[in-house]
């Protein structure tokens, strides 16, 4: 239950940030930054998954 609350709070925060960026005319920059952060998180998750896979072998 705790992870759902954290995920909902994070999603709400990102929506508010997007709304603010939209009002300031910086929505494209916001989306670009969001894509960069998502890519970095995916790379980190991939590195952790690879380390777990190699450690288990």
C-alpha cells in the first residue's frame, strides 16, 4: 500500500510541475527534462538488474 501512495504523490507532483511549465511556456523543456530523468532511471535499473543477474550466476 505504501508504494501506491508514493507513486500517486510523485505522479501528482509531476502533473503540477507540468501545469506550471505549460503556463510559463516551457512545456517542451519540461518534457525533455522528464525524458532525460526517465532514461537515467532506466539505465540505473538496467545496471542493477544486470548486476543481480551476474551475481546470481
